[in-house]
C-alpha cells in the first residue's frame, strides 16, 4: 500500500498531505466543474438541452460515485501544485507574501452571484475566512488553528467577473490567539473589510 493510501489515524487537526492523485488533468477537471457551476447559475437554455445536460451530469456523477472517499484520500485540497490546492470550495485566490503582508487578487464568478451583479454576502465572508486563515497560517508559521471569530464590514457592492485586490496582515499574537485583518478592494475603492481571531490548537484538538 503506498503512503497516500494509508489509513488516516485522525485524533487532531491534521494538515493535508500533498498528493498528485487525480493526475495531470485534475486542474482541468476542477476548472470544468467551476464553469459548470457558473453555467448552471447563468444559462437560459431550451428545455430539451437542459434535459440532455442533466443526463450528462448524472452520467458523470455515476462515473465518480464509486470512487467517493474520505477527506484524507481525496485529491481536493491536497493538490499543492494547483491554485487553491485543487479545492472547488474556495473562491479562487492568487496570493503572495509582500513586505510581511499577504497581497493578491481574486475574482468572484457567476456562481457567487447574489443579485444585481453583486457577489453574495456569504461568498464575501467565505473569501475572508479563507484569506485570513491563510494569513494566520503563513505569517505566524502555525499550522493548526481554527476560526474563533470573523467580522465583515460591507462597504460597497462587490462585483462578479472582475479581478479585485486583497490585502491582509497579522495585527498581533497573544499566546495562542492570532488577530488578523484584511480588505477587499477594487482599485482605490475599499469594498469590504474584515477582522478575525484564529486560535492555535493544542495537540490532539480536532
């Protein structure tokens, strides 16, 4: 049995083990599923085409269902060679460490639409949880923490389909507590700001 297929022991907040499972087309697969989500939200197709599409999607589901596994063995979230580690859950982010801060870009897709061209508020909160969690991990070098508090201030409408900028930092660390803050911008306009508390886990905590 290869190491990637060993039974997971559990018993704590275990970091994902990098893998190459899914092969060279896994990134293309994730992109295709994201596009399907966008089209499911946005396409106004004829009835018969929707029927055909449903048949095709159900066929794909049938292909994948026999291979359903637990989080420790699925490639999603463990493909460190891919954006967002190959996770379809996360809103796409491209991040770098710059001068002790996290800076980067993001784009909300049609799938994240709330109404009137604006990203859903829950999607914006999701973005900040991912961004600030990455900030706590990357800048504190703590590999095991959980979100304890997240507060989002919505300043302006967040558009979909447009590249936006993100910027985040650690404000302070007090023992096991990591206080972080960040913002989402469209050029010079601040669209939303957030602050969060992440707590470093003790050995064995889930």
